[in-house]
C-alpha cells in the first residue's frame, strides 16, 4: 500500500521538540555549528533516527545520515533527502530542521506502510549549513560533494577562534566515515521559502528551479586613530566613516538596480572601539547575491572599485573571500516531478528561485537535485518570528512523500 498522508502530529511534535533545543535564558534559539547547543540538537536527531530503526552514520565532517535499506535494494544508490539542523543566532524553528524532520517522517511513513522501495532512502543533516560560525556556508554538504578538501574544512576557524575539527571532536561528532560514502541517485530538499513570494502570490508549494550565486567577503579598512575632539574633519582618516560610506554604496547600488541583486553587511566592528577615538580600523562582512553569474561578477567588480577609491584617499583595505558559489540550476525532471506531485494534490504551485543558499546546491554536484518550498508567513526567516502554517508544513511533507515514492521506485 502506498501511503498518501504522513503522521502530522508526529512531524509537528518533532519540530517542536527540536525547536526547544538551544534556547538561552532569554528564549533565543541559537545552535551554531559544533557548539554544545548543536550537539544537543544532533543528539535529539540521532535518537529519532535510531528509534525509527535506521542505520546511523556520521562522516568525518560531522554530517549525520540515517539510512533505510533492505536486502533487496541495498546494492542500489539511495534516494537522499535532508537539510540541516544548525541555526543562525536567535533563529526560527524551521530553517533546515523542517527538511530534515520531514524527510525522516517520510521514511517512517513508508516503513510503517510496508512499502518496498527499489532503492534505499536516506536522510541527511549536514554540518554547518549556515556558515554563521564557520565560513563558508553549506560547508558540510560542500565537503560531502567533493567541493572542499576535508582537511581544509576541518581547519576552518570560527568567528570565536575555535577550529572546526577540534569542535567536532569536542561535541562527539567527528565521524569515522569518509565524506561522500553515499553516492545518491537523487537528492530532494524540503525547506521553507524564507521569503515573501509564495505567500504574497497565494501559492502553497514552490518548485525550486534555481538558486542564486553567493559571494561572501570580510573587509578590513585601516585609517588612523585620532582625537575625536581636536582633529579637524579635513585631517581625519576615519575608517568607521569609510565603512559606513561603503555600506551606503552597496545598498544604493542594489536598490537602484532593476535586478534581483541583494547586498548585506551583517557584521561590523571598529577598533579601538572607543567613544572619543576616531576609528583606526573597521572590519565588516559583505554578502552579495544574484541569480545571474555575470551580474554577480559585475557587483563584485563595482565593490572592488569602491574599495580602490578608498585606498586612493589614503586608507589601507584588505579583503578575504569567505564564500563564493555560482548560481545553480536544479534538475528539470525533478522540478517537473515536484510540480506534478503538488498539482495532483490540488496545491497551487509555481516555479521559484531560491534567494537563500541550501545544501541542495552542493549535493546537486553529485546527482540530480531539487527543492520543495512552502510559504513563510510574512516572508520572515533568520528571525525567531519565522513561521509556516501547520497545514503548509504538512502539505510540503506530503509532496515530499509523493516525490520520494516516485524516485524510490515504490510501486
Ligand atoms: O546564507 C544562506 O543563504 C543560508 O542560510 N546558509
Ligand atoms: Mn536553511
Ligand atoms: Mn539559514
């Protein structure tokens, strides 16, 4: 018997359980990669995998896999589902977690129904998708897909100075399996949209056909410390002001363009960071994104020219590339299968571009990949107000179920 519904209460309960992990005294949910809070979330997930009777493996970059294989299908390459369970700071409960727990729910539902897949089905929770503590983002799936050497990834230094390899060992998730031990036949990731499009246009499902390019840089502008009271404005080399001008440059350029380009300065610090000292140094991050690689390069070039102009004014400027991923186009056949599954359930569906980065963009280097989106209320994400209607969470998981039935060859 092929199931057509999931256990909604079990999925919503699992999301609530995981959502309670990593809450600080102020109720802020933060499970940065390889922290104690991440370990707690990982432990809850592994316990669920084991309770579901899946074979659990952890690879050397800490990616967690739960595999459902039978004697008949074990030799076949598995269908891989999944996402991530690490979070940004003061995060919502759904980003990543929804895709991981819905994937597990789909496997449990199929197992309970006595389904006999022609291939194994696995669920993955990839390490450090957010990149909030260790850059680049999608680090675990990047290593899994062979896009970054394991040793380079393990040597990644956190914003707090820790080394990823040491942190994975400290939390007990420095696995023994070489990354890439699973060669999936296909990968499907269910995720909240994290943007306003589906809700605004009244769609229930997004069939994600592409994902925009991402460029992350850390910039350090050095000027000259001086007295805030005695130094005439004409004599200053104010690194803080130079940084502020740069932020304004990026925002104005993105706002004035009639393209989907987005620019974000998420982190900034001054030195010596004293009220009456003209900042000697400003350090900040720049996140540039565009679905078109040529435009993204144009934005990077325009930004570099802005920094060169600051150097001509007498500042010293240093940049470090923290992440750089070209846009990705997902597998047309999988996108069509997602659309078909949504329509068969009478769910309004549209094709959509992902503004956010996802593990799917990395795993798509190994096999046909695609994503399913559900609406985000108010388009809010990376914010504790992140939310999706329960009916949409269940609908998305059931579309994932239908796609999994088709891709796993369940007759
Ligand atoms: O940065 C991103 O888009 C993702 O949340 N890591
Ligand atoms: Mn995510
Ligand atoms: Mn995220």
